[in-house]
C-alpha cells in the first residue's frame, strides 16, 4: 500500500478530491459534430485558456499547450504594442531543447520550471513567492508544469516526475520513470501521461496516478527518445505523441491498446496538436503532416525548406507552425495548403500560440513576434537577450515568456512579462 501523500491526508481530513468529481470532467470531448473545442469555438473544450477561470470539476486548472489536444489556442486578445514590465533571470544552461514555459496558477501566480532544476512561483509583479529544487541534473527541466487540484507536475532530465504544491512549493512525491522526462506531463482525470526517454536510446510512455505518483502502466513501443508532450483526444479514444525514431504513436485511451504508428521520415520532437480529428505532426523530414487521429492515415503533407521542431497551434481551422527555415506558416487544416508565411530572423523551435487575432511566435533571433492571424503581417516584435523557445502565456494582465541563456555568455536567459505600451 503506498504511503499516504500530503494531498491524500488533506482529502482524508475533508478536502475535495479527484475521485468524486472525475466523472464530470470539463475537458471531456462533448462538443457536437462540427464544433471544435481544440480551436477555441466551444468553451467546454480544451483550446480555451483554463488559467483564466476557476478550476474545472476534475481539478485541472491548466497545462502545456492549453489543454488535452495541445492546440496552443487561447481565447484572448493582445495589445497592438507592448513593452517589458519586468525580466527575471531564469535559464542558465546551453542544452538545445526548447525551454519550459510559464503557466498560471489559480491564485494568479506564475509557475515556471527551468534548466537549473528548480520550479518557482512568481507574483504578477515578478517577485519570487517560493523556489523549490527538484533536480540536480545539469540540464534541469525543459518541461512545463501541469496544474491540477492544487499541485504542479513536471519532469526533469534525471528521469524523475515531481509533484509540488502550488501554494507553498512543498514536494508531495517524486517518481523515477526512466533516464529523462523532458516532455511536459499531460493530466487527465487523475492520471498523468508522460513520454519517457531511456538510455539505449529507447523510449516509453507511462500512465501515473497523480495522487500517489505510482506508475500504473508502461509501453516501450518508441524505439528512440520521445520529447513530445502526449496529446489526448477523448472523443476519438486516442492518446498519441511523436518520437525521435520518426514515428507518431497512438494508443486507445479507454484500454491503452496500441492502435497505429505513422512514419514521418524524420525525428518528431515537438508536441503534436489535434483538431477536428486531424493530428498535426511536425518532423525533421522538413514536413508538417495532417494524420487521421483514428486510423493513422495521412490526410495531407506540407513541405518546408528545413526541419520542423516547433509545436503547432490550431485555431478556427488554421494551423500555425514555425520551421528551421525561419518562417512561420499558416496552413489550412482541411487541405494542408499554405495560407501565408512570414519570415523571422532565426530558427523557430518553440511553441506557437494562437490568440483571437494574433499568432505569437518566438525565434532564434531573440525576438518574440505578434503576427496578424489573417495575413501574417508583423503587428510587433520585441527583442530579448536569448533565443525564444518557450510558449508565451497570455493572461488578462500581460504576456509572459522565457528564453534560453545567450550563447558564449555568462548571462542568464530571462522570464519576461510584457504589458501594453
């Protein structure tokens, strides 16, 4: 019998837990045919920014890419011009994987895990509420916490997944799942779905109990390191992710049976977005592919001029994604045809975020860009000091994002808050 965790004790003392409420999850795929929660058209869906409202019935507040389908879509608007309100030193390492992204807790605090091995809570004014070391690995964390029921879950490069209380930063539990847990955890109805790297190289995917940290299930199907955050499509009974072996893998959500794999022809490192039954799969084969979520068949393939390891965003039937060729593309979700493309000054390897009117995308030229969703024109760009590889967080009081530490420098990469200029 597992030891009673701090959260378990609180529940035993009268707190509200997951078990009694999991059956009425606000993230269930209950939209009517034609509605698409993943692109922000239905408020019950997972494309909406959950951090802007109270916790959903199953306890989930928010997680990386704004929900189960990794849509990267947020129902918000951004200013026509911005300035830096504050900047806090954050990342120090030079590991090339995309860095973790800021996420908002129910209290309004901003949580960010960084490559020093700590997770911090920052106030909206940039002050540190608490800071907790969860790893002494020299690559720390590159993942983004999932926040549910007052707890933040995040993995680190020593292969450990940690559960940390949101209010005080206490460690509830830590579980070793493999040699590296670089991907962000996905939370669904009391379970964590985590892609895991092993040293051969090989990989696996685990399902963990969020309360105890126990591993309930594992499949070692990936044959190389998976960095990709798990995407869940409840309506179509699938969860899936990409791997460095070039495949996108899918299992059934209900019984965790292997369903299909799709060969992209190159490393599939970035989170895969799902919308309207289409999995949008980036690949180092210089492609973005639309794959049928149910059977794994190819619907369309879009070619770029270099590798793609950017997490796509999907909103209103359009895919937004960047490439090593420095362009941010808008692609029609149904046909795979280009709508527009906009060049930046460097590789795009982070996570695109689609708002009501704009696309936010970071670049290796140290700029965060706001592009008009209709035509790709640059509304504004703002320059920091390091390569921008995190997903911007849009809240009612600002835009938060993090960057990598500048190369050949002792300076730290910063976490920024932008406000209207």
